[in-house]
C-alpha cells in the first residue's frame, strides 16, 4: 500500500488539472455548441503568461496576475474568431478553431521561442509525511486550487443568475435573445472563463514540467476527459478528470512495465469502452429525438 499510495496521490493531482481544463472546454460547448480544438493552445498561452509575470513577480502573484489577462484573451478570441462564425456550419467553426490553434502555436513560438523554459520561484511548500508516504506540495496545490474552483463553478452554473442565463442560452439561443438576455456578452464571458481555467491549469503544469510545447500534448487529454464525463456536463468533466487521472496512475504502476506506452493510450481506450455502454458519457444528458 505504501508503494501504491504515491501513484494514487499523483493520479488525483493530475486528475484535478484534467478536470479543471475540461471544465472550460465543456462550458464553451454547452453554451455555444462549439468544439474548441484550440484548448491546448489556451493552456500553453496561459503558461507563458504566467512565466512572463514570474520574471517580475513572486510566482503566486504571477499566477494571479495572469488570470485577468487570460480572461481578456478569451474575450478577444470570442469577439474576433467565434462571433463572426455564429450561424455558420459546424464544419466551418471546427476548422476555424483548428486554424486558431495553429495560429496560437506559431505565435507563441514567435514571441517566446521554442525552448523549454522554467518558472522562477516556487509556490509555498505544503508537503507533509504520513507514515511512510510523503504527500508532495504539487499534489496539494493542484487539489486545493482545482477542486474548490470546479465545485464553485458547478454551483454558480446551477444556482446563480449568470449560470441560469448560460443554461437558457444553451437551450434556446433565439428565445433567449427574444427575452432580452444579453447573449453576446454572456457568451464572451464563457470564453473568458474557459481561458482563465486553462491558464490556471497551464500554470500548475508548468510548475512541475516547465513551459514548452509539451503542454499542448497534455492539453489534448481534455478531449477524452470531456467525452467521458459528457460534453454537456460540467460535473461530469470534473469527475472524469479524477477517474482518468487515477487510472493513468494505476496503469503507470502495473501495466507500463509490461506494455510500454499503454498509459498514453489508456484515456482513449477507456472512453471507447464507456461510450459503447453510455454514448452520452457518464453524466451527460441523454438526447432523445422522435422521428
């Protein structure tokens, strides 16, 4: 057990970040029906923003300073790339987000360069020892930041006025416009929140692994997490993040020595198996159409 617990703790820590990133992805999809293929680049931009602020500020303050800038970045993306495409075909919007991902990828390398960079400073140490098991500070920070934020966002979507308006727009956008709901402003805020969540996840990942193009590949795990939880379920995204994080940790411990490389494919294998039983994901809303 003392050998297994460090893997489980690491799995929970990674799962918290997967869930946090998937929250922003699912929020955008639920409100606008747009599949944001640039979510990995959102994470990368957020990590580089944190790195830039960390050159002048202590790391905790740099992370806080990056969040409003990331929110503004999300607003600009919605206004410049997404809003002009509303009403177009799904394929056009998908191609636009893929093009946005390529543009952001190239822009990041143009501004910050292709080299791997490391954040200056560190977060306060919270690690502690329990018997033979050491709980690292990184795992605690991931859980302390990602889990409460995810629960607060879930509560806001269900109970707050803003959350009710987002749900109304996601159900019937034309009806929401007819009722005088400021749809454009609310949808822009959704993209801003998505960029903010991606930035926080990117900053926490960068603390452990540095800032570089490798973060984009980590960001791609948002797709199996979001699909597993249900593309329209914010709570499902958080739950699926923890599930896949723990399964990856167990695979790293028991399967990786036997099947090298299997851990990287595991999230997609799990999603495939679950979708065979529940095509709408673990907590996704079941859609029934009468024909």
